[in-house]
C-alpha cells in the first residue's frame, strides 16, 4: 500500500463520512453549471439581449463563483474538524505534518474531481427545466431551446477544477496541527463557550435597535444614505447577538438551576453551550446570508411590483397624448385622429377626453390653472376624488411623490404664490391635494366661475386621454400601444406598452436576482445541515449512553426536536426580521406600500424553511433512533 | 429479587449463533453476584438481557416478580431509570455536563425537585469522595474518579438492582480496589443487589458469589467463605480449570 493508495482508499472505503462533503461540493458545481447553461445560451450570444444584461450575468456568475469558493472552504473545514481524531491517530503512528497535508490534498482533489463531474451531469438533467423557467420569467421573444452546453461544461469544469485545486492547497496549509493530545481528545473537549460579556450583550441590543430605528425612521432618498451605516451596524449587532447575547442568555438559563435541572432542559442547554462557538458562527453566517437572499428577492419583487402597479396607479389612463409646445392645432387634430384610427384598427374600445391646458401669470411665475369641471371630467377616468373649490378658492394639486420619478414637492411652492383675478381679487390657494389626474408638475384647480375671471392665458397646451373599457385583453392594448408609440413618437404614451417594455428589460434582472437569492438560501440551508450532521455521530453516542440509563422515546424526540428547531429557526427568524425591516425601509424610499410583496416573499421563505426543517428532522430522528433503540 | 428461568439467546444471521442456553439464575435481595467466564462465553449478553438492553429469545426474566421485557418501550426506559443502576467499563459520562450534572441526570429526567437533587448528589458524592470535583468537566478527572462519578449516578435514585459491566476494566489496581470497596460498602449499607460482569478475579473476590459461565451455559458457582484471600484463590483455580492456565493469573498479585 503506497501512501497515495492509502489516501484514495481512505475516501473510497469510507464513503459515508465523505458523502456530505461530496454532496455539498457537487451541489455548488451544479448551481454554477445550471447558471452557466443559461448564461452561455446561444440565444443570448447573437446580440438579441442587450449588453448590460450580459454584463449583469457575468457579474452574477462571478458572485456565484466567489460564493462557491467560500462555501466549499467552509464545508471543507467543518469536515476536517470532525476528523481531528483520525489525524491524531495517524500522527501517533508517526505520520508527518507534510504527509497529513498531502493526504488531505489528495482526498480533496479526488472528491473535487468527482464532485465536478457529478455536478455537471446532474446539471445537465435539470438543464431543460432551468431553461423553461428562464423562458417564462424572462420576457424574450426567442425560445430557449435545449442545447448541448459544450461551452458551459468546459467553463464549469475548468473553473471548479481550479477552485478545488486552490482550496486543497489552501486547506492543507491552514491545517495547523496542534498538540497531539488536543487532536486525540478533540471531540471530547469543548472549544469553550465564547465569553459572554454583559456590556457587549447590551451593545448588541443597542446596535440592533439603533439600526432598526434608523432604517424605519428615514424616508425617501435618505434611505440610500442611511443604507450602508445601517447595514454595518446591524451586521455587527447580529454578530454580537449570536456570540454574546445568546451565550449570555444560555448562561443565565444554565445558572437558574430550577430551570436547567428540569427534565430534558439539561441535555438541551448543555449541548447548546458546548457547541456555542461553532453554532454562533454558523448562526451568524446563515442569518446574514438569508437576510441577503430575502432582501434581494423581496426588493426585486417589490421593485417590479412597484414599477408595474405603481406606474399603473400613477398613470390612470390607458393612452395619453401630449403635443409639443409649438404644435399647431392642425397637427394635434391630425395626431388625435391618427390615434383613434389605430385604436379602431386594433379593436380597442376607449373613451376619449380632451382638455385645453391654460397657463396664467402668478405672483412668482407662470402656472397652470385648471377649471374644476375639466378636472372632474378627467377624474371620472381615475380613482381620485372630484374637486369642488368654492368661489375665489384655489386648490393646489401636486403629483403623488415618489423617489423613482424624482418629483420634488412642487405643491409648497405653489402654496406660497398667488394670482389675481381680472377684478383685482388676489386668490391665495387654500390647501394641497395629491392626485395623478394630469401629468403635470403641479397646478391650481379653481371654480368654473372664478376661471372665467382669470383673463387671458400666457400660453396654452393640450392633454388628450383615452380610457379603455374593461375586459379587453392586455395583448390588444399592448399592440395598439406599440403602434401608437412608434407612429406618434414622443407624444403618445401607452401604460401597458411601457409596462411590457419594463417587464422585458426587468425579466433578466429578476431572474438573476432570484437565482442568486435562491442559491444563497439553499446554501444557508446546507450550512445548517452541515452543522447538524458534523455532530451526528457524537449525538448518537450521547443518546445511546443516556438511553442505557433510561431515556424514553418521547424524551429523545423532544430534545432532538428542540435542538434542530433552535438550529433551524433562530438564524432564520433573525433574518426574517432583518428582511422585513429592510423591505419596510425600501417601501419608505419609494413611498409605495410593499406589505403584500414582503409578506409573500418572507412568508414563502419561512414556509420553505419549515418544510426543510420537517424533512431534516425526520431523517435525523430516524438516524438517531436507529442507533439508540 | 432477580430470577432468570431458562433464558436463551440466539443471534439470527447467515449462521445463527447461540449465545446463551437455558440459563437459570437467581439473586437474592442484597446479594452481590459476579459473573465470570472466558471471552465470548456470553457474559455480556447475559448482562444485556438482565439490563433490558436486549431481549431473550426464549425464557423469562423477572425483577421483583415483574417481567420488564413485557413493558412497552417508554415504560421500559422509565423502568431502567427508576429500578436499575448501571456502571460501565467506559464510564459513559456525558462530557458536555459537569460531574454534578452527570450525577443528577437520572433524577433530572424524572423531573425531581432541584433541592432534593442537590442534597442527594451532595450526600452520595461525599460518601464516594468526589465532592471536590463536583464542578469539573468529565475530561478533567481521572479514570478512577470518573468511575466513582458513574457509581454516584447509578446510585442516586436508590435502584433495586445495580448492574456493573467490567467496572474495573479501565482502571489500575489501586483505583480498582477503591471502586470495589465502594461497591461493597454500598451493597452492605443500602442493601442494593449487585450484579457484576468481570474478567478480573481480584474484583470478583469482593462479591458474595461468583457464577461461571462457559459457551453460553452455566458452568459452576462458588460462594465466598470467611476469607477473601481464599475466595480469590478458589476463583483463580476455577478459571484455570475452565480452560486457562493457572499461571495466567498470578496469585502473587495480592
């Protein structure tokens, strides 16, 4: 038996030990490969998709690759942790440090090679599925047919062989061998509870509260400036929560004898504190990764819903026509009749309203003043309320504020100025309302009678709007919109067509975002799985020895359940809270209610986690029971 | 208090293996019995059956007139916890717990009151001389101490029957002697019945009666007379008669 044979046989004949590490490596390869299949699809390379999206995909690929590196590194080191005793034994027989490093290196190369091949093969099986999903999420005209992804295979294979090689070198170098006795007693000795300091625990709470407070307090564009400091503060706070506060709480619980010595609490808590150093790190990592996943997906989903629903709300009319400033009345009439004929061509039934917009001189500048009856004619198309200003009263109407369109509050400015009637009466505006009736920066609405006394306008403009009747398909509206946009360029707008265009541009971003989010979330799940199964043998031995002195099945179930539940839910609950705060801040930024979207995204993640918990618990309990009873 | 009638154990497999054949054994209340025999004679199988960790293929086990093998799994766990005490060769202590916590574990699982547990642990630790290490972790104590902790854990709920599987197997002769003396004093003071499986004639000589088994069958038994020294010699003789060489067991050791 040469040393190489020894290293290889060590892996091949000890599959069970290596299988978890192998699977997680394979999973990583698979994720990268599926993404590569998508990214290298021939439909993209012929220039049908714009350059920015391709760049975005390259960046996403990079992120997945870097993430894979850390993920494999983490799996690797947790795997090596569980083999301390084995290394101790080898060293006792006289294996040199160099030989052990060599062994780890060879093992890794072997596992990495097969994981890469396995990941690519499994990825191929799922290739059609991912392309179908992509096709539906992305609104692209070409269909993404299945193809044999030679390029993707080559890229994945080379990238991961390089990655595994680097990690093997890296790991075999950081495998610092401590005293032999530490290795041999490795599994018995606690790595020590992290020290819990009261001050740091309080600091953790303060940091989190401060972070949350700031995130919830800021509005509009402030959110952007507050974002980085809040993220830093909350991340730090999260770290302290898991390394300090949780330890502090467990210590308090442990020192409370009547709680700690009650039934199975002793088994549960002593175990938690025993592993707290490892657990705290895992918890922190899982919490942060999940937060990123939740927030990214929530934000993208919310953003899309904001773009679509928000535009639909701020654009109450199906079609809108606004002529150029110096267009003559003839040009305008021509345009309007052209629009009407296009609508007829496409069988779109729509009601039309037109309004002459007159600008008058005010105390500060020229402003649009609208007759109440005109305003109310338009209001009939929207969900806004009618306005009935009294005689000699003016109401300021300003557009609904949001961060995206960058409209500042023009209402205040209008409130400060005033205008005169012909008879010299000065009219001060009485109050501001927000509405999206006219696509204008802000204007006054006055009583019809008052309007007659305004004198001659400085300049005038027109606005013509159409509202499609209910029950027409989006396709019709979009097609008509497309023609309008093309033929009456820059003057006619169609909401539905605009949305279609947005969805088309947004699709790839959403897809990539979802993809990365899900990758993060799933890896967070496998971190937990690792944490759990690294200690499985230890747990089995523990439960078996307790069972010998008498432990009922229900007690075993209870302890194991609580243990897994804490492991699975404490980081996720933290992540869910982080995520909901982040999404609330986001909704403040856009001034758009994201409650439903956030609840949907966070709820589905919570649900997935619960299902994952149930599955893992089932297998874990089965494993432990088989060993114990 | 413990009665075995015609207990047999067959391990199923490609080749069925008969580990125990028609064992009849009775232990009185307060008696200290040792089971001895060469490797593979079925000692540990027998102990596993008595300790309810394993079920006999045929035959009956009665502990104070009750057959524990008829109990449901959960009741069986409770039975073990309340009626039996265990001492293992490898101590079987939880290394995530301190010594004191290890001792009170059976009571804790039963939901006893903290004050009561503390008192009991204190009393028993004092009598076993491990008070000074109560707050240590299990990897910080020596083997002899660990076995004493295990004894304390086994005794804390005053079991009817104490089962010991090679309790001195991992200990040096000094620690073995201490542990055996403690078992004897527990046996005498608390009137706890004691059943021990061992290879060590030295340890066996502390008991009232030694039962020898060989190839899964009862071979013979000898009772202790007045002198432990003479009893020890008889055990050695019996062991050499059963197959080993007399020289294997040096009588000079005592």
